[in-house]
């Protein structure tokens, strides 16, 4: 690729797609102020931006799911305005989303028929994606998420698109399948076709993409080449003026704490989880590092009272506890922040009600709720977490990051001793992510105990004092955060001995 | 990694018993239940003959159409509370126009009634799609409108459907064991099978299965839902005409029973009220089951009004057993 001066919108004659000055309002909320995007033929182009920066809106406009209030889109030199996704599809523009859009109750074959997808081409791409011999009579309802993502991708590829949009497709894929998706993207590039790639993972962007367009607050703020050390630049552009502040906050890893024991887990067994023993102390953030499905879900479910263990003990406050219901765990001070925020929140209710929900038990066991007292405490929490309350009447309208903050705020108000955070930053942008980690550290410094699982290994050091590693349901390693860099964690999480790694590095 | 293993497992093509059981198990079970009830009936009443069988098919015919009408809307993720009143409307329109005429004239009337009530169903759908008011509210409101309209057309139950037209359903042209009422049901596959195999039919399933995914797949949500309501109107009209044929009477207040019994039949017939899952075979068998229960009670000398209670208990038990099946499969 030719060198591109940073941040300068280029007048590129070879542009396959050129979108300029796109504006979109939803009532009083401005989703896009002025978005520009230029994608060349034979290019993998990243679209970056924090949550709420307008990425999804831009994608929806490009694929005809929404129409822009102002601005123009040209595809291959022709000005286009798509009124439906099928129209965009006919023009060779198709998007594969994070949540697969195969109909769960139609067979895969019927799904193909519904979208008029050529079956032989679909089969060919299935083989390329490692799904040769797949039975088209299967119902998507019966399939695992990663498989669905690949099927959805193959379906998009089968129409031989000129421009393929991948919206966070790697978020639900394990590493080896991600590689296959990358290979396909590179093939498209080699054929002179283009890919728009959206991901929160900077490493993926710099490994795959030729250029990156960064959005902030609905505006295009720069075009960067990620390969040439552009990662830091992207982060800075995404975060804007607060970037340096956040960078300072992500300080060096904390030392192991020596507070009293908050939770002791002894020989816990549940599902894949086997004989797991560890202690969690007050004043520390204990990280849990593991690849997908190594027993971390079972561990958190047991501790939160969502699931019963088969054997072993959970000791809280010197007493062995049996949790029959999440309410039992909450009463003992163990509260859960799940990855899927909407599992914990009442989507259609207000921010205030959501935060006050566990509080209802405390403020008023019988009789009416003291709303003034409730309001005061809720407002304090909202302020402390900087929750964006412009659309506070319904939680489902908040961005993912703000929803997660509401989930945390409810326990700040409701009171807790031990916070169980299960991948609390999944799908959340870097700025909010660091805010959440900052908050978690602050809570631990204030004397609480935190157990934190995150699917993104480099982030363990951002928040934790100590790390335990799960592999195949067993606890295979424990290390202070200072040693837990991504490399060490990856080795341990794959079940490789850590010592060998340390020696190699020394 | 576990997830990867799932993705890579090659799947053998061809017939697989587990999957077939999962997909068609409910329908097979409903027919087994119907067969069991028939066996019980014959055990209770050893002289059960073609006359009783004919009576059953006549009783089940309007309900079968009501169930099929509701099924198609429920498959598209909606509900139509106006199915019964639409049937009543078709029924009284037919009586008013046919009164004192011959078969040929009646057949033309029947076609016009089919068209009118299909349009009424389409209007239901159009209002729902355009106003975006929930379907349950709109069809509740229109159920009063259609019922009121039926009363305006015909103030009180009136006999007078031409006998020749009645005999289209009441006789048994071919064999006493193949009553015409059973043959009239063939209208259902004649409309449903081509629809089911078309993209429009897939789109109806798609809209009910996952509206967001359907939208992304390029399905026109509005038209698909409207189509479902229009086809619902068509089958409701068939139900109203069936009512005319089987009773020979125009009954403006016949509707209420068929709306809710139609919903019972589809629940029993294995159609998911959440949309997207189910077919037509189950609800039709369920309509026969629901029509057989009062008959069995009469043969037993029990007050047939217990029938409704038994219907309720049956639905709870059957759906519970179905749910148990799902739980056991997961374990």
C-alpha cells in the first residue's frame, strides 16, 4: 500500500466506497455528526471507535438498514442510496454481524433460499472455512455460536461481495477460527475486493488491516495505518482529549494484598470444574485467567448461587455456605457482575429502578419504598460512576459501557463485600473499560474483595493483584500480577508450565 | 477448545433419527393421542360407525380452519384475536347472499365471501404494520368491529343456507368412511404447501423466528406480516363457510368460541406461541381431538359441559409433557 499521510482525508480516485458527510439523528440524539469513510479496492480497512462513537450507525447506513439524514455514498464511482439491505446486497455490499443473522427456525438450506444465496458457492466457502461436509438440513437453533458465525460468513461470501463488512465477528470466535476468517479476508484483498473490519481488539486490527478510520462522537477524526506503530495513535484518536488521563490511570500492576480472608474455596467441583481451591482476600483483586470454557463460568455461577456445586466448600466469614439461590449469595455479600449486562438488568425499567433494585430489600422490607432516600443514594452512585443518564428512562437504550456501570452502581448502593466480575468489559470500548478497571481497583483499595475474570488476557495486569489460571477445569497456576504479562498468562492458560517461559525470558 | 470441536465436527448427511424425532416428534405424538382417543371412543361405544365419524368430521371442520388461520399468524410472530368474528362475518355474509338461491349462485357467493374476508384479514395486518400498535391490541379492537358488522348483516341466528351447498360438506360422496367434511380440509394443503415452499412462506417463518435476523436477511417485514394476516383471513373465511355448510345456519355470535379454541388447538398442535416453529398437521389433529372430547363425554353419559374443563386440563398436561421432553433432552 502507498504511504498515506495521517489524518488527511484523501481524494482517492481508486476508492471503491466513498462516504462523506454522513449525518444521522435519532430524535434528539445525534448518532453521526459528520462521518467520512474511504475504502479502496483491494483493501482491508478497519473502522474503529469507542462505544457510542457511531460505528454501528455507519455500518447500518452503508448496508441500507438505515438511511442517512445527510451526506453521500458512492460505490464504484456511482452515487448510491440504499433503501434496504437487499438493495445494498445486490450492489455487492454485505455485512456479517457479531450475532449471526441466520434464522434459528429455518434449516440452513432454507436460510440460503430466503436470501437467494447460490448454494455451490456457499459450499465452496464452507470448505475454505473448514466446515466441509456440513449438513444443510441442520437448524441453526441446534448449532454453537462460532459455527453460526462461520456459516453466516460463508453465506455472505457466496454472493461474491465487492465490499464485505465484518462487524465484530471475531468477538465470538476462538483464536483458531479467527485465523480462518483472517485468511478469507486476505484472499478477498488479493482478488481486489475490499473488507471493512470492525473490532475492539487492536492487535487484530494491526495484524490484518491496511488502514483504519477512527470515529469519535459521530465524526471521523482520522485515518491511520495501524501497521506502522499506529496503535497508540488509534487509541489517542478514539479517546480524544482524555487519552492521557486514562493512560496515566492504567498504572503499574498492584502488589499482592494481605487483608483478611473474604472467601475461601475448597475442592470445588461443578461440571468441568475439578478440585479448585483458592482464597480471596479483602483489599485485593484476584484475576482469573482462562481460555473459553475452562470452568470459569461454573466457578462464578457457584460463587454467585446461580448453580450448585457437586462437592467442595465455599467458606465466607469463617462459615461454610450453601447457596440455593442468588439471594443467599447476595445476603452473604457475594454479588455478580455478569458479562451479558442485560442478564442482570431490567431492560425496560429506568436507571434509577435498576440501581435501587437490590436496595429495596434494605430500605423497606415491608410497606412503601422511601423514594427520597432511594433517590439520594442512587444519584450518588450515578455521579461516582459517571453514568451517562441522557436516556435514563429505559436501560436498554444506554450504551453497553453505561449499562455495565449501572450493573456496578446497583451493588455500590446495595452494599456488598465481594464483587464477582465475570468478563465485565466484554464489548466495551477502551475508555470505559479503563474507567471500570479503575473503579474495581478503587473498590478493592476501599477494603472489598474482587474476583475478576476477563477474556482479554492483557487486561489482567490493569486491575489485578494476583492471578489464578484455570485450564481444563483445574487450577493450574497462581502468580502475582507483576509476573502475569500476556505471554506468561497465555502459556499457563494453554496448560504449559510457566517456569520454562520465565527461563526463556531471563 | 470445546467450541472449536463443535465447529469442526463433520456432519453426516441423510436421515438422522434424533433430529427427525426432535422436529416431528410433537406432530406424531398429537396424532398418536388422537388415535388413542379414537380407540377409547370405540371401546366405550362399540357400535361407533360411519355416522359418528361423519358427525365428528363435521364438528371439527370449522375449528380446524380456525386453528389453521391462527397458526399462520402465530408462525409469523403475531396473534389474531379476530379469527372467530371473521368466521362469523363470513358465515352471515354467506347466509344473506345465498338465501333462496341455487348451488351455482352459492358457489359464486362463496368466492366473493372468501375475497371479502381475506381483505378484512389483510386490513388487520395493514393496520398492525402501519400503526405499529401491538397486534394483540389491534386484533382485539377489530374483533369487536367484525363482530358488530356481523350483527348488522344478520341480527339473529337464521337458517337458510341452500341444501346443495350444505351437502358439499355434509354428504359422503365417495364412501361413508370418507365424508366430504374430510375432503374439504384439502383446501388447507392446497394453499399451504405451495406457500410454505415459496420465499414468501419462508419469510413468514423468518419474521416469526427472529425479526432482526429476518430484516438482515433482506426479508420485507411489513409485507410478510401482512401476508400472514391476509392468509389468516382467507382460512377464517373458509372456517365461516364451513360453519355455513355444517350447520346450515347464519350465526352472528358464533365467533368467540373459535378464537380461543383455535389458540388451544395450535398450542396442542405444537405451534410455538413465540413464533417461527410449527406446522399445519398438528393443529388440524388437535382440532379433531378437541371436537372428540365432548362426543366421548356424551357417549359416557357425562354432561358435555365438562368438555371445556377437560380441554383446559389436557392443554396443561400436554404442554407440560412437551416441556419435560425438552428438559430431558438437555440433560
